[in-house]
């Protein structure tokens, strides 16, 4: 089993994706779950959230 391949590499974020990120983060979802839901890499999701002041909780 290899690394996941993301078809949307380096694609700009859309407004509905940003809204979904905010919603999922507010519900307390983890980075991995949010990234998978948005079909984005964890790194991309984390970077976008940081730039936009969206706090993603760390799973324990």
C-alpha cells in the first residue's frame, strides 16, 4: 500500500471547501479526517487552516 495520490495537486482552494473546513474543524474533527473529506493532503489542509486562522484540534 503506497502513498495516497491527490489528483488536485496545487489547485487553489474554493470558497465551499473553506466553509467545509471551518465546519469540520468546529465539529472537532482531526486533520486526517478533514483532509480526507476535502480530498486534500494533510499538509495542504494544515497550511490553509493556519493562513486563515482556523484551529484544528489534535486527536489524542
